């Protein structure tokens, strides 16, 4: 399956580099650099589904249907979700995609669709960005768990590498066990709003009902006036409040 999603991610990344609207959205609105776009292989889902399996595409229609990328030659669950975010396993191999719509909240409510849609995979077993964060987590002996893909991407871009994101689900016991291989200090840094605070308390209560394996779970929030880590950093927030930084390449060179 990783080979399939590697091919899909590479193709969508090439499409993004030709999509001025999406590049503008990422660079101007989200503050994402072109280097970060390439590092995370961010992509564009094609408007014309035939681009996926033409001679210039990546695979046949049957393979795309089997992996849940299209329903048929004209319909796909991702048609309203142009921004593609590959989701990797711990070795850095893509095992799924998460896609974001650019429709306004009002339009999404009218259509009854979520902001993100993922391909099918076991979301509670993975953490977005862990493949790039694990060595910094081990070096700093601490991990911040955020809710959104861009919370993690923006943090890494800003030099805060010990950050991972849940994949559109509540932080799970399986995810906690995965993180305990690198640190016993887990900080939930969920959205600074009603739902985010409620989720934090629910996770803590849920984890208290099970054996932590020595893991200490705490929770923090970005300062009032900011919704999440992505917004806080984008608006020039002081990232030193999250503790010591570590250069990603340094983490690679000095650990393991």
C-alpha cells in the first residue's frame, strides 16, 4: 500500500507545483515555505480524475477504486478537497492521504461536509509528523500532541520539532504507547477553544482509566486570543514558551 500512496503523493505534489491558487494559499495565507511544501510533499488533488490514470498518471482505475481514492471514473470522495497532505508511517513511507477543502465554513455547513477527508486507514494507530519528530522527541524527552496537520507542519518549520498531530481523531491509547518509545512526557496542546479544552479533559480522564506505562500526560494551551499552535506561530507568537528547540538535522546526527 505504501508504494501506491508514494506514487499518488508524488503525482499530486507535481500537480501542486503547477497550481498557482494552491501555492498562493499555502505560502501567503498559511505561511508555508516552498521548501516545506517539498519536505512534506504537499499536493493538489486533480480536478479531472482522468489525470490519475491517463498515460501521464500513476495507476489504473481499479487500483484507485480499491484504495478508496475514486468511486468511479467521474466521482471521488476528494473532489471538493484540493489540498493533499500525505500521511507517513514511522519509517517515512506514505500510507494514506488527508485532504483539505478550501471552502468557507459557511459553505461547508450548507453542503454538510467536513474540513478534512482522509483515505481509509487505522487513524488511531498513527500520528502525523512522528517520522520527522521522533528523534527530537527523544532528545528533548518531551512531545507536544496537537490536533491539526498544519499545527505540526508550522511548528516543524519554526524549529519546534517535538510536535506531532492526531489524525482527525481523539488521542488514543495506541498513540500514547507509540510515543512512550521516545518519551514518557506527553503534553496535549489542543485547540484553545471549548471543543479543544473538552477533548483535553476527556483524553486525560480516558487515560486515567488505563495503565499509563509510566507516561505522564499533561495539557497546555496557546495564549488566549489564539485558537491553535498554527495561528499562534503564524502571527509571530513566542515559540520559546514551548521550551528548548533542537535542529532536526542535529537530532538525526546525534541519536540512535
